[in-house]
């Protein structure tokens, strides 16, 4: 089991400020999950940013104007959650 809890949380800063920790950090965790023995990823989300009612589906896409209104932190969480959900869709064992 791999638990991913880490994030930079700041509702005032822009996407670019948190991208490295929240998006690229999640990408690195997903790369780790693909190495060696199979593992289950427990991804802890602080926001329910996806539009999907079913947490096992890739979320409905936001329009650019909707995404820009989310604020930097929520934007990074949306991108990170989409990465995780897409990995689950491709067969990675994931619990959000």
C-alpha cells in the first residue's frame, strides 16, 4: 500500500506556485506505483473537485472558464485527481 497525502495548500497562490508539489508530486507517485510488485494507491483528497458523482470515473471536463474560476489550489487538485483517476481507468489499484 502506498498512501499519498502530501500537498501544498494555499487558497491565495496561483496554480504555478503549487504545480510542482501537487501535480508533479502526484505524477511521481504514479510512476512509483508502476515499478516492481503491484501496489494499491490510497490517494487522500482534501477537496471533492471532480464533477463526477461516481468517484471511480474520470471526471467530466471543465471548460477553461470554469477551471480558471476554481483558484490555483483547486486547479492543481483537479489535475492531480484526473491523473489518478486516469491511472485507475488503465488498471492501477486506487482508493480515493
